[in-house]
């Protein structure tokens, strides 16, 4: 992994805005044994960006030092892992993808309401009260229709410029979601 990163950097083949570069930047490291997706602190540790002496690592999960040292999964002991690499061709991205992400977030919003059992909530963006109808949940935030409209304004271009604009895995998840729930609005 460390070598791949170094090679990738030194080759300098791809411009930072290229689909290859972006795909690599958002690559995920998955254990080959238990399929656990390692937290980003693990990946950083493995490429030598952080170690046990790094004092403050935001969101670091215990075990990253171990993985960085010997590449062993702290859950199952496997020493093999693979990189999940998702490359999107900008021309393959359409309004349907933007709609899919929106519907996916809407779906998460509905789940959120049913889980909390609350009757009212506040939009994490504009602080207005929101109702069960027309709320969106993503990245641990609940947002109202108006704020979500703003997020998705010019969505196709945002997504073509950066397929990970709405999150590292949102496009992938939203596409799967749209397949499972065709015609959801
Ligand atoms: Zn494992
Ligand atoms: Zn709002």
C-alpha cells in the first residue's frame, strides 16, 4: 500500500482533477479476511502518514498503530487487504445520479424519523423546524427541503467535477439504491 502510494505520487501521471486521481484519493482499504473497511486512520498509518507518536488524530480508532506496523487486521488477524477503487467517467454521470443521491438521502431521512420516534426536528443547516415530510439525512445531518435544494443546485456539474462531491461512497450507494427502488420519488 505504501509503495503503491509512493509510486502513484512519483509517477505524476494523473492531474489532480483527473478521474484516476480522484478515485485513488477516495480509495478504501478493505480487509480480505473479514471484509471490514478499515477506518481512515488505519490507511494513514499504513502509508506512514501517522504513527503511535502522533498525538491527536481525529476519529482515530484503536488498532491503527498495529496495522501500520505489521499490516495485520485487528479484527480477524488477516494480513491481506485489498483496495476498493472506484473510478467514474464524468460522462457517465447524469441528472439521474443526482436524483438518486437525493432519493437515497430522503430514504435515510425517513429511516431516521422512524428510529428516533420524534415528532419535530430542526434543520442542521438553517435551524428551521422541519417536519417528517421532506427531510434529508446524510453525513449525520438532517436537512430541510430548501437547504437540500441548494445542495443539489447544479448537482450534475458538481458531481462531474468530483464524483465524490457528496461523499466518498454516496454515488455508489445511491446507484445501488436506485436499482433496488426504481421509480422512488
Ligand atoms: Zn479482518
Ligand atoms: Zn434548512
